[in-house]
C-alpha cells in the first residue's frame, strides 16, 4: 500500500543534499581564500561519501524491502532515490566544474599547480618515472581477469584502475581486462622537489603517474585504455546487540566487513568507455543511476591534505588565538578553586579548549581527587584527554569511562582506547544496549576537608581537541550540587542497573528530553494565547522529529514567534499561512562548523536557556543517551543569548533562509554587514 506524501514535512535525504549545496556555495565564494575554497570542495566530497554510505544505502534497502515510505514526509523510497540520484549528479557536476574552471586555475596563478601529464617538463617526467619504479611499482598488484583471476574484492572508497588491453601474455592469455588497486598507503598527491618546480608548489596526482607508466605493468601488451574508478559501499555496521555477549568483540569482528558492504555508487573518470563502465556496473550490481562520471580525480576528498601542505598564509583564513576567560588565565590557576567561585562557560573555538584538557589533567595529578567519570563519543586516535585518564587510572584513582563503541567511523579508535584504559585499570563500560551514549559529560570527585565535592563539565561537543578548533560548541564547568547529583545519577544508570529517577535540572534521553521539549513549546503556545510574553529560539544541527515539528506548528498558530537556526537538514516548512507563518528557519555556513545546540524559551520573561548534546531528531530523543542542561547563572545565560543566538539571527553574510518549499536563499546585506562568526572571532582578539 502506497503512503500518501505529507506535505507538512520535508524529506531528509533531499534536505541533506540542500545542505551540501550550501557548503559548495562556500567553495564558489570569491571572498574566501583559495585554499579554503578547495577545502570546502573536499568537505562536500567527504559529506557525499557518508551520504551514500549511510543514507542512500538505507534507501536502497527500503526499496528492496518494498517499504511504503522513507520517513514522516511519506514519500516512496523509489521516488526519493530518483530525486536523490538526479540532484546528486547535478551537485557532483557542479563540484568538478568549479574545481576545473575556477579553483585550480586560480591556484595555478598563485603558484600552486596540479600538473597534468602534458604539462610535465623533461626533468619532471624523468623524476616521476624514477618515483614510479622506486615507490609505486613494488607495491602494485595488477590483476588480469580470467577464470583463475576473478574480479577482485574492491575496498570501499579505494582508488582503482580498470585497464583495457590487447595482445597475449606469457601464458597465451588475452582476457583484455585488468584491474589495478592503488594501496591506501600510497599518497594520492605527490609534491615535486623544489628544484624541479616551475611554481612555488607543483603537485602530481598518483593517477597521472600510473596512467603515464601503466604499460610497465603489462609488458608486451598494448594498453588501450586506463580509467580510474571508485566504488562506495554500504558502511552502516550491523551488530545484533540483543544477541552478542561482548559488544567490543562482536564489533571487532564486524569492522573489517565495512570495506566490503553492498555497492551503492560507482565513480569513473570521464575517459572511461561505455563498455567498461557497464562492465563495472555489472560487477558491483549497480545501474546507470548509480554511475557518476567525473572530470578529475575520483577520490576528490584526498585533496583535503593540500591546504595543510601548502605554507601560504595569504591563501588561507587568518590564524587566530582562542581566548581564555580572565579567571582561568593565571598559569598556576587551580581549576577546581575557580569553579568553586562560580560556574564557568566556554565558547569554542572562539575560546580555548585547553581548560577542558586542564580539568582532566589536574584531576589526574591532584592527590585530593579520588574519582573521575567521563563519557567518550569521539576523541580521535591521538588524545591528550584519554592519556590523562590512563595516567589517573595508573595512579590508582577510580576512573570510569563510558566508551561509545558504535560512534560511526570512530569505532576502531574507541575500541583501541577502551583496551588501553582497561589495561591501565580503569572501569570501561559501553553504555546501554540499543542506545548510543552521545551525552558529553565529565565528573571529578575531590576530597576537600571532611567532605567529597563533585565538579562537572557538560558540553554540546565531543572531547576532541582538534575538532574543538573547527566546531562551535559551548561547555560549562559547575559544582552546583543539584546538577552534579543529576550527572552522577546518569552515570549510575550507564554503569549499573536500576530504574531512572527524576532529575532536578537535566533533561535526559530517552526518558524525559522529548517530553520536556514538547512541554516547553506547549507552554510558549499557552503564554501567547494568554497574551503573555512568548518566543522560541532553537539552534541545532538537524530538526526532524515529527511530534516536535507539530508542536512548533501549533505554537506558531497560537502566535509564538519562532526562530530556528538549523545548520543541516530541517523537515519543518516555515512561512506557510495558517500553519507556520510565525516560524523562520535559517542555516549558517561559515568558517567553523556550527555544532552547538541551544534552546531558548521566553517563558513569560524568565528566558530559560538550555544547552544540549542532542538535536531534535528521533534518534536523539529515543535511541540515544543525551543530556540537556540549563544555564542557571544569569550572567552566563545572557552570554549564551548574546554570543550563541543574537549574532546568528542578525547574520546577513553567512546566513541562508529557507522558503516554504525547503529551498535556501543566501542573505546578502549591502549595508550594516553582520557576520556572526567574524564578530565572535574579533571579540576574542583574532590575529
């Protein structure tokens, strides 16, 4: 039975593609430095990789299962897939056109060149030939296809070459086709030595090197064609959490299979013949809708390394030094003494993440600290915070770490940290079966005189020092006894057994967050109906949950003015008369990834402000452990409003506003230019 589309809701997959259009617009923006434009282009490629690995893979599974709809919008999965395919092809074509006609020529004019084979000088050609025989050929394994050499298992997102051949080899074989896989250990872009460069920086693609010397791999045969290709596979791990006895062991067994899931997309170079493209599609069980011909490297996301390899400040965003609250600036400052004097708020990346690291490091070395508890979702393969926790455990402190093993694409790093923590004597748990632990919280227990005092850090972002320089997030230090008690209760749920009790201040998924958000929205509707001050401002990464969207529609109809700052996908339609005319939706795409979640309710003048780890999505409300915490200090509350909301509502430089059809239009101010991120950087003394 076909479900009738619900026009009150926008489609999630199409919304994600709209988001990537906004990111791609940054790559096109001539006001951005050239290497940053290249970086935006690579971000789109990386985003699309994950989009196909997860979202398109899910669509294909729904089609195979003959599912009637893909979400609250009620659209048929087959119809959604056709629209996704059409819009994705348009997006990719625009991406490569921008690369070839805009960014690469402009970079070449500024001394950063990517040389094609026809551009090589004789000296460069000789060096490249030597590099091929020295570095490439020893690790390449050409596979000629015949009955004893079937089509190889191609790794997810790996660089490969399809070779069309003519002639017979030493054994008399003439299959005519071979596959060469480029090992992942090989660089995808090689920088030529300075003495051979005619510009400040000359780079050569690995694919160009192999193209130039591919005949060396097939001695005595003629190479008719050599084409790059890349396949994207379903990368959503499946672990039956109801059946497994040890999630970590089960996940370790499943991870290698991620590289060989069902194919969902095939990218080929523009020169790939129709017959070879069709042959590859057949090998991967794909159709023409899944084929993407590209005019350039098929693994475009690998160019992400270039801005870091090119030392040209004039081609990048200006460097800045994150600020540090004055109360924490003293080198000998004891962070626990500071927190006892009052709550401390950090706004990253405009303010440094170092105090968070200092919080854990001081806890690890402080003889008065007896216990540390922390959640870990994403922290990176090299983490100073994790090293501090290991150090604390080795010193005999009670260290408990809730490691989320199913943090997508960080599973391996988290497994490794879990092992090291256990070896050091820490208590390591993996959260709750069926619920990802996405809450960001750390608690330190310190003996002070004749009592134990708890200190906590709560945040909207991960404990990841590198992304803390790139993502906007808020973090709060407090020793408020009631909030600390709530945090302790959440840790007890995660590590032990028992029913969830009522928390004094925190809203928590999957128990109270959804209900509390609905109640807060409904209260604003009642206030508006009674003529009392009302209003909602909510900033998040995504808005998808149907009941929350319906509550917002109802509040709008009651007269509540609602501003939604949603960076990514939003399923709500704003500005529809009689439904959402009081709702405005905007997205901010800038230098930093907007990641903080802020919920503001005017509440008859009380101005309640909450920070959270959760977006307004089904998964965050019902399938994750999330927390949402209030800002109780009036001064800090005003700061969150002044820094986290107001500049973004005034932004007319990096803001995009959504229309009723789900399309976004860039806000461009001709006077009184306001750029939220630039203003915040300036306020924190950017240099």
